[in-house]
């Protein structure tokens, strides 16, 4: 492939033409046709636009720098012309300093590079019959009207070959290569044409010219305004149709026209919206079940015996709780947790267990059915063998290919950017850098934990809570609540700041790693960014779910952080509610922040740009100038959209046992997200360079990893964070003899049984509260569920038999739940094939036709040619041996 590129793509490498030999673009004035997509002759289509600022009018650089920039640009444009492209330059209507260079690829160039890039093109219409689905009548209610956006005709395709041109389905040369394919071919050329040679190092590619400011922009054109159809009768106005039938808010409940999206924007954007739409549709089922479990909790909360005991003045009102911090905290009454215990009954119910098991199975169904859907799209969009045939080497990789190695397969020499030893060193350095920055994130999380521990003392002293205090605010504004909310807000701010830093760090590390292809680059960057984001977003949630309140000792012997800060205890209502609060703040704040960053900012920038342009001139503005004033899509394209959704997928699956409404919130967010992303692409951003993509890349294994981890996290949340297991153990074992005094299984007495007793005279001087003890009671109860022998027992303050029963039940529950769900996941994965039978038939049919049309036709030609030669030979032999008399 490298040899092919050197011979075909970059014939100007090695020498830079003299000034007198440079080819220059044609110059033409704007013809006052604002919707025109053609050169001034009205025949040659504009496939790409380059924008630069006239060097003679620049005032920001030295004269020598301006001359160098002009020289590089002229050489680059000359080499583009040498490669067969046609250029036409037009000065800006609104700003005379700007020059727009329009690029057109003629038929011969398109054919040449389509063969080099192994682009698949139509052989003949698809003749396989498709079965009508039984649900077609239902889905037709949500599909786009076929009279407005007509279904794309299906073709059998094959990699293009010029010598087999007659075998391809060419009805019109002007439409054989659609605009998306033309733009992709032109961008391929633009990325590989040289503009300078310095110290025997060739400099090439439009990306470097954009980075150095020689060009201000490079983009393919939208085909019309999104507000109204094009005035050109030959223009299909696909952008207008996409806005009206896809991006407009009125279509929020409609299915997406995926084939039309793919046709206009390319497979990479098409596969993103296909995945997002599929994920959103699957969330409907999860949301319905989640809402059902939430309603079950709401309906049964009034029958929650242990919550009733907390709120009962004769039970909870007589239970005095030990202080939650040293010295400044005071004793308090259990009844102040009445409201939080009622809320906890909603989320910590049997329905939560059912929902956690369901989500473990749901995520498997989602991933398996997505594989089938993805296989269908791979075939329909001609990306089945994309990675093997069409993926091109990144220009940045090609530029560093200075080492020669022997290819083990071809036994030929090939150029690589580094030796095997150099590659190992690079990988080691990159892995070390990733590990270092992950440790830095963990350090920030520890900092927030220290903040929690220190500020809790301040809130405890400020928000004093006396036993006889009856203020209503006391029920809600507790020291734990104030600490949790402020820490969650600070955590969110830290997460957002670190995201900005780690984005740049991940890009720097990946650039240093130097992946070979764009897919390799994006997959490598995806892995690094997700690792950073995973630790950044989820670490605080993992801390609350599995560490907070688990290692705190007991009132007479608390555990300290750094020998100074007393370890943090859960809120009296339990850590499950605090985990829900943390999730709500992070997920809600993240959604608001992302929408501000991704939607509001581009809209404001474009609004300001349009206002300034309208203020300067009332002239007619061409399509290329309208598009120039839109926002660039960015080098990483849809990377951040995927990242946002996969992080959300993690929140929906990893911690769903603490918040069954998470799928519903995700569903609502995604329905808006699809239309907002569509609105951004069609109205606020320049048209992206269409790119091929076989699948969603590294996001697929990442989601599979999350799905496996989600089973473990949800099982552990139910076992260790919620009180479900201790309640079940009490109900079945400790409420009846020999441990209990009730005649039948019941939850009565659960609260009194699970709060360990502590003698106030056993407080150490370092933790003894300032507030005096009053009344005739000599004991207080531990804040969180703990199971210890009472004072006076031979093993006082040691774990009792109830504790070991609960630990055994928790471990047994985790093992059983994990194995059951993993077994079901395995069965589901085995039963559901990754590729449907229908898709397999289409692939086989296409391969058969390719072989028949491209190879058997060649054999016929060879046979016909050999037959003619044989006839001539036979005639020659006959004439040689024929008698002279004849």
C-alpha cells in the first residue's frame, strides 16, 4: 500500500517546483447564485473548499513569514493541480481579505483514487426478496414519510476497479460517485499532497497547513440552507430535509432516517446515530421496569415495619444515638431520621433486587441485539471488510516511516516509524503516563474525602442538634446532608476541571504513541480517555457505595484518617440515599454542562457571527461563505458524544440498584440528545468530511466490560450498602427462637436489635462530647447498623453471632446472584447469533455476484482471446502443410 501511495498519490515528493513552474487556480467572480454548488461554469461540482487569508493584506506577521506562507500555499495548490484536481479561487463577498479556493475532482481522478482506496461501488441492484416484518404496521407510524425522504435503493457492491468499469452499475457519471464519496476522495488527496521539503523531511497534508495558519479552514459544502430548499433545481436539498424530518424537535418520537443520514454525512456519523437510537429504544424497556420497581417501593413504604419503628415516639423516640464525631457533636434522637428512613423504604425494597437482576440481563440483551443490528448495517453500508481493504495509513504515521523492516508475510521490505525496541519503549512510557494521571485523579478523590471529614466537624458545631429540638429544618439540614451535598458539588466541579486537563493529556500521549491508522488512533485515545473518565466520574460513587461507613470502628474505639480525622460514617438514613444524591448531582450537572458546552456555545458563536456579517453587508452571500461562518466540528468529531453516552451507560448499569429511575432519566435525556446532536450537525456545524466506520470501535468492548462489572457492583450494593440482607437475616433467623422472642417471623424489633449498645462512661477523653449527658440513661446506640455484644458481656463490643450470620448471608448472596446472572448472560449470548441468517444470505449472494461479474467475465474474455489465437495458429498450420498444387 505504501508503494502504491508513493507511485500514485504523491508523485511530487522529493522536489519542489520552481516559481515559474507552479500551477495556479483559476480565478472567478461570484455569480450571485447563493445556492450554487458548482464552479462559475455551472458544470464542475465543488467537492471541497479551502479558505485562506490573502498574504498581502495580513498585518499580523513579518513580511518574510508571509512570503514563506504564501510560497507553501502556492506549492501545495500547484501539487493539487498536478494530482489532477481542478481549483477555482473566489474572493470573499463580506471580507476582501479572505480567499475561497473551490476544489473539483474530475471523473478520471475519482476513478483512480476509488481504486486506490478500495471504495465499494454498486454492481447491480439487490435482487434478494425481503420479508415484511409483522410489526411493520406499527413502526410505520413512527417512520419518516417515504414520499418526503425516499428509501435508498439497495445494491450489491464490490471494490472499484477501473479495468472492470463496464461491470459497475453506472447510469450517470455525475451521480455514480455521490457527494459524500467525492468529498472523502478529495480529502484523501488533500491529506497526502506535499507543500515543502526541509532537511530531506517531506511536509505534507492539509491538517498541518491548518495547524500553522496557512489555511483558515477546509471543509465540504452543505448542499442547501437548513431553513429552505435550494433554488437550484438539480440540488436535492438533503440538508433541508434532514433538518425538517430529523433534527426538528417535532420529530422527537419519530424513527431516524439512518440511510439518509449515512448518505449525507457518511458511515461514521450514521453508525453513531444508529447506536444511540438503538440504545434509546432499549432503554424504554428498562425505564418501564425501573418505574414499576419505584412505584412498588412507593406503595409499600407505609408497610415498612422498620421505618415505622424509627418514626414511633415510643420506639425510635426512646433510642438515644451516640455522637457522630469527636467532642463537638452531641447525642441525638433516632426519630430525626424518620423522613430519610421513609425515603430509604422506596429505594431499599425487594423491587430493587428484582430490578438489579433484570438490568444484569437487560444489558446482555442490549449488547447482543446491537451486534446483530451492527452486522446488518455493516452489510447495508458496505463496511464488512472495511478494515482489511479501505483503512488508510495516517499521514502523521507515514511521515515518520524512516526504519526499514522485513515483513514476515510478504517477505518484502517496508518502512515503519520505529523499531520493535522503540515501540516497546513508547508503549511503556505511555502506560506509565496513563497510570500516573490515574493516580492523580485518585489523589483528588482522597482530597475530597478529607474535605468531607474536616467540614463535617464544622457543620456539626454550626448545625447543632439537641435532643429536644423540634425545628422542621432539622429533619432535612443535618450535618451529614450538608457535608454530602457540598462535597458532591465540589466533586462535580473537580470532575469538570480534570476533564479539560485529561483531554489534552490523553491526546498528547496518543500522539506520542503514533498509531498506524485513524481507527487505531481513535481506539487508543478512547481507551485512555475512558480510563480517565471512569476513575474521575465513578471513584466518588465507589467510595460512597463500598467504603464509606464500613471501616469506622465503634464509639469507644473510632478509626482515624491520617491519625487526625475520624473516619466518615453514613447518614443515619444509610449510604444508599447518599449514593443516590451523588448520582443525581453528577448525572444532572453533567447533562446541563454538556448541553451548555455543546449546544449553547456554538449557537451563541454563530449568532454573533451572523449578526456581525449582516451588519457589515446586505450583499448576497454564496453557500461556501455561509458554511465558513459555521463552527468547525473538531478533529475528534463524535468522540465526545460517544464518551458522554458511555459514561451515562455506566451510571445506568453500575449503580442502578441504588436508583431505579436512572433508566427513565437516561431515556428522556437521550431522546433530547438525538435531536440536539442532529440539530447541531445540520444547523451549527460545517459539514463533516464523510468517513467510513465498520462499528463503534473501542466503545463496544468498553460497554461489555461495564456490563460484566455492573453485575458485581449491583450485587455488592445490595449486599453491603443496603440493609436488605440484615433485614432478611433478622426476619428468617433472629426474630424467632432461639435468637428471638417472637412466635412467628416478623420485622418487629429489628431496629432495637441492630443498633449496638455503648456505655457512655467508656468514651475516651479524645472523643468524649462537650455536651453534658442528662437523664438517667447510661448508654447510647451506634449510628449505623452494627452487631456487637453490649457492655458488661464477657466479649463486650466484639462482633456477635448476628454479625457473622449477616456476613455469611452477604457473601452467599453475592456468589449466588453473580453466578445466576452470568449463567443467564452466557445462555443469552449463545442463543442469539451475532449475525442474522438474512444478513449471511446477503453477504454470500454479494460474494457470488462479485466472483461471477468480475472474474468469470475476465475468463470469458481470455477464452475468447485464446480462441482467436488458436484459430490463427490452426490456419497457419493448415497453410504450411497444404500441397503446393492447391
